[in-house]
C-alpha cells in the first residue's frame, strides 16, 4: 500500500514545477516538466520520469512516450570526472529501459533489459551510478521494444575538465511516424509497398516505361529483387530537438559555433549542409578528431558529430538535415535577420540505382563485387542516383578522420572474427552470417585479448553497427592515429575492419542501430569468460530467452477480398524462418461452395526462396462433378479432405512455383504471383495450376489497408469490390 504513496511523494515536486505551454503543432500536449538536477560536489544527480503522453506533429493527436514531459528528453550535462547518479522512474503501465549510448560504464548499468540490466517495471524506480571517464557528445534512449521510435531519447553532453570557451548548440535529430511503431515493424515484415507509395519510390512497370527503363525493371525482377530504396519507412516528420523547424537566434556575425549533432532517429540517415560556411568536423562519436572540412556529410543512425560552423553576417543561416531518401527535411536557423537557405537536395533517380543493383546481383542472390575493394564510405554507390553535380562537392568520409592522439592497442593475443551482414528485403530478415541473434551462441572473449572484426556488408542497405561499452579503432589508413568510434556505418559491398581491447567483463551487445533491423536479429552478443555474476540478471538463461524473443516474434498478415462473387483471402503468421498460412475461397452461390488450404513450413537458404511445407485441403461444392487434372487423376469436388506435403520455390520474376502431393495421391503444380506493380498504385495478380484452375485480378491501392479490386476465378467467376489488407 505504500508504493503508490511513495510514487506520489516523488512526483509531487515535479507537478509543482510544471509550467503550462501553449500547444503548437509538434509540441507536447501534456505539461512541460523541468528535469530534476542536483549537484553535490562531483556528484551529478538526475531524476528522469518516463510517461505516456500525446503529441501533435501533423495535425493529428498521437500517443507517444516522454521523459520529464518532453520529446526529446532533457539533456544530461556532466563534466569529465563526475559521478553520475540517475534515478529513472517508470510511471507507465509497461516495462522500459535506458541505454547510455557510447558511455564507458560498469556492465550492470548498460541498460539492455534482460542482458545487462533488469527492466524497469511499471511503477518502479531504477538507480544508475557510474563514473564519467570520458568527454564528448553522446545520447541515451530506451532499449525496450519500439519505445525509442515513440520518443524515449535524449542528449548527453560531457564537458572536458578544462576546455577553450566556445559557443555551442546541441542538435538532436529524430524521425517521427504517426503510425504505431509495432505496426510499422509488422508491415515491413509483410513486404508492404505502402511506404514506397507514400514516398513516390514504387518503380512500377508504368513508371519504368515512362523513364525508358522497362528492361531495367524486367531484369530487376528476373533476378528476384524488389524495388530499389535507400530507407525502409515513410516518416511523417523529421525533427530537430522535437521540431521540424528550430531556431537559435543568439548567435552574431563572426562567431563560431560548435554544433553537437546527434542522430537519435530510429532508422533515418541525414545529409547535413550549412548555408553559412563549410562544415569543420572536430569530433565523432564523442572522440576528438583532427579538424577536417567538408561541404556536406551523411550522419548515420546513432552517430554523433561535433561540427564547427561560422556565422558570416548578421543574418539567419540554415543548417539543413535532409533524410537520405530526400522525402523531407528539418531545419535549424542560426542567427537573426534575413534568412539564407541551404541548397535543397533533388529527388533520387531510383531507376539508375536499380540498374546498378542489377549489375551487382547474381542470379543466386549473392553480390558480385566486380573486383572492387570498397571501404570507409569512400565509394558511395548511391551516387548514381544523385541528380546534383557532386564533382566539386567535398563529402566527408571515414578515411578523412584522424585521431589527434595515438590509439594503438596494447600488445595482446588477437581474436579475429568475420561478420557478413546478410539480409532478405522481401521478407525483411536481417542477420549476421545468415543467423539472427537467437540462432547463435554468445561470442566468448577473454579479458586482455584484442578483438578484431572484419565486417562485410553483403546487403543493399547501409547498416550502422554499434558496439556497447567499448570504443573501437576503425582502421582507416591513419596508422597509429586511427579514429575511435562506437558506431560504424558500413555501406553496401564494403569491408571495414575494427578492433578493440577487451578490458571489461560481462555481456555486451553489438548490433545494427536501425531499430527495425536490430529487432529482426542483426546483432551478436560478446560475453567475457569468467565474468562475475551480474546482480541485475539473477537468471541469465531466462533473460537470454527474453532477448531471443525479439527476433523470433511472429508477425500477422491478412488479405480479405469482399467482391460480388464471394470472398477470397489469406491469413498468415510468420517469423524469420517459419510460416503458417491459411487461404480460402467462398462463393456467393450455393453451387460455388467453399474451399480452404493451410500450409505450415520453414524457409530455407540465405535468400529463403525454398519453402517446404505440410498442409491440409478442405473443399465442398454442391455438385456431382468429377474433377480431372492434366495428369489424368480424378477427384470428387463435392466433398474433399486431404493432407499434403509440398515445396514452394521463388522463380525469376518473383513467380512462386508450388508442387504438392496429397494423401489422395493427387499431384498439383501451381504458378502464381501477387501484386505485380503495374503502376504506382495498381497491382496485378495471377494463378494457374494443373487442376485446371486459374485466376487473374487487379487491385488499386487506396489506403494502406483498403483497395478497390476485381478478379476472375475459374470456380467463382467474375467479381468486383474491395480488398482489405492488414
């Protein structure tokens, strides 16, 4: 009975300090709360309250999560040498967590629920304390479910004990979707192209013909690839410090400003460009680098950069952050006066990217590197899609980063690991060496070893790979002065090498920081041998099962047609390897009857083109007819019940071939394909089999869940109506 009273006493000062703010688009609909901060000597003490809230970024009120009533969460400021004491209060009706991204700290406080730190249950408070042994720009976020996407992220700024005074501004980038993030995740796993429709990147056959790229599109699908894209999700807004447009008017002509840029997005890379001067990069992932100038730069998901810019005159200069897919942007205006805009990035030419991808992909789904040894972002293959002139533009890459101090590791035995980043965009499976986290054991390492990782990206997506609890050297040609990082953004077909000294204990996560890729299984767990028991994880085996549950999650999908001749549809439950599917056809006329088939099987191979299954088949129709297939086998169609075994295989042009044998001894071979992209919203489907059944239909996508549809079925005849897709 005392827990609610205790929680009320803790929250009472917060409610007292709360100040009502006018509600603007994108502002919090709840009261804004001041972060609790107390300093006692070198102890920096924070109280963070995690709560449900409502936001309005697009004209629609949407549920979100906040810390101390704000999105982003309050900035935590420390000085190197401090001791952090942070109380995280969970006022929600679900568990949560906080990971201190990039900080070197005891394993038990790293903040990955069930792996390093116990989850913060509803109504509970978790206490974190650790020495601040570094300086620089970092951030913190939830490591539970999809909570980061909903608003649980904030900046951490650690100042040097003595540093030259310079004006600075912390700039936290993020992405926002009005859609429930769990629905985003489910949709990605079910190969929706709704996000492509929203972004204008569908690359249909009609669009290909208009662009003179019909052959390109045909070759693309012949090699069993889906449309080209550089990002997965359609976002409603991109934000800087919680706003699409932010202002920093206090800077004057001639001043230099250090921008502490944090990419706190869930899955968006951002192009950064400033209207007032070139960008001078002075730090990356919290560590200083020798200053280097660039005209523009791409910041990977979860990376941080310290960038110095100049205010040339008493005007307002735009610092522009544009999503990599170039759909939208967010702006920060520095200074006051006449606005000077940064140059906008034009749309991508996706068909040129598709043509490039066609030349790189073999028929077996593997990549043909064509003899190129790419690394360190020095060869951006996406350049073929850029319509701007990049000849005279200096773009930052990792080879340009140099540590001001030597970073060589101490002499020690070397454990070398080879990681091939692998994936399947059609089914949204993301793995390392074709295995998800749940399909592998922990990687055992020893304290005192040096760990070297040879990282190859065999997918067509960028992956920002983040190592918890350690800095690693990125071997970039700078010798002893290789930069120290906690995140490496590795582009398609690149090979990068990183190494770190194994100086800690316990378990540490290494994973892709695109939230939806991590939840799909692209990661590994490093585990130090002979580590002491972690008091936060009393049952490590049970905790590991919780970690594994993320990428084992099954995703539901459904398609239900309601047309003038009846209803046909399918219901699917699938995860990384397994699929259970039921399909049905119900005629409006009594003689049409009904039929249903169900299959359960497992995907095989790196590209998952093979799908062996077992299943059952029920059919009923009011007729005395005898069906005969092309093999001469007969079967009554008035009432047929049979079990079957079969094999599906994805052919070129993404056609599914299905061969099966049932317990009645009947063979059936079937060809079909769903959703051939005729135009941006028009989809064509067909099916034909050896039972002399066939179907052809069209579906026009109106919304994510509703389409106008029509089809002809050999059993049910012609129909038109609506199809509901989930």
